[in-house]
């Protein structure tokens, strides 16, 4: 019984192979890909979008030394000027360090002066042979060493004084406080962001636009108003951006790129081409780019398995599910 089953298992595939050989070659197996289409159409109606006003340039500020916060002189929303004090750390330890560095410098300078005096005295005695050449060379070496030590202590004092100054956090430029990440009494580390400072001279309005509104949005005329002042409208200009899934980004020669699908009317299959793109920002699972033309299909899954000219099968181009984020300023 076992022998009969083994023979059947061998004969059936062999028959299938012989049968296949008697017909046309097997069709080409194409790699299936998932794509999204970048679509742009004509504006046919007006749309309203809700957004938030942000600064185009916002910088996090941090203390350059660590310590305990003893003063916080600003709140969120405060307008500050360049050089204004934002917060202060407890500086007792840094003052002690400055005092110690001053004492060490005083001692180093005294040693250097004594060594130089000894060198000059021995140099005067060398003329009548009272001092050996070895003693003279030793005196010169000691003078040079103590002088270098004094200069090093001077640098240490300068460093200590700088660290004392760093206990006071000042605004590097004028702007608006947009975030505070500390409280009085908190111990912060050197370089830890504690204050966000925005430049109020270059605000921008950031909104989310549905993908099917992108074309109209790009070609429209823009006016904006604040919820607190709905009767005061003002003109804004668009900074063009498109959103794509972050999984679609790959690299070409160290630069960001997309795999774009090229379709042919005479062929049901398609090929892929690597196209460079400008990346403006990454946000969660989407990326803000510019460069792709309207109507192009972009591969969003399996990008690392693509190769130039690879023939692929389209499973149906899906509409971009994530919102297209645009920024107007």
C-alpha cells in the first residue's frame, strides 16, 4: 500500500510537467506592489480649513550647565527681548569654583615669578663660571614649566567664570515664549531643553487638507482670520508641500527618493523608476515632500525590494489615505 502511494505521488507531477511542456510557456510572474496616486484637479468651490498659528522658526533653549532652578522669570506667551533673563540656577557651587580657580591662579603666578627670578639670577652668575650649564638649563626648564602652569590656571579661571555666567539663561534673540518645561526647584541637566522661543516676525498657519482638495488648494487665493477676530481678514501665501506615507521614502546616492510606477498603454504590466525628491519634514507616519508630478503612482510598500526597470503588477492604485499637510504663511 505504501509503495502504491509513492508511485502515484511521482507520476502525477511528471504528467503535469509533460503536459505543460506541450503547451505555451508559463506566463511571467510579476511582483505585486501597493501604490498611492498623487492627484490634482481644478478648484470648483471655496473651502474653509481650521489651522493653528505657529512660528516658522522655533528654538529650544537650555542651560549650558546643570543645577537647581531658583528663579523663573517668564511665562508662556510672554514677549521677550534679546538678552532678557529667562531663568536662573543656584550658583553657589559655581562661585566656589571661581574662588578656587582664582586661588590656584595666584599660586601658579607666584611660582612662575619665583622660577623666572631664579633663572635670571643663575644667568648672571653663569658669566663668571659660578653656575654649571646643567643648573642653568634646569632653571630655564623650571621657569618655562611654571609659566605654562600659570597660563593653564588662567584658562581654568576663565572656564569657571563662564560656567558661573551660564547659570543665568538669557534669550538669544527677541521672540515669544511658546513652552516651558521646568519649574522652580527642579534640577535640570546641562543641555536639557527648558524653554521654547519662537520668532514672532515669521508666523505661519499650519492646516490639514484632504488629499482630494490639494489641487484646488494649491491654485486658490488665500485669506485667513483668527477665531478671536473673525472680521479682520488678511492675505497669506502658500508654501507648497505634499504628504506621502513615510514608508515610501528610500535613498538614491545618499539622497531621498521615491519609486514611481511607469505605466504603458500597450502593456498591462508596469515598471518602476527611482525619482529624487525633496523631503521637508517627517511627521508621525507621513513625510512632507515636493517634486512628484500630479497623477504619478508611488510605491509605498516593499520599496527595498524594488530595482530600476523592475516589472510590477498593480493591485489598484489606492487614494492617499493620510491628509496632505500644507503650510501657509
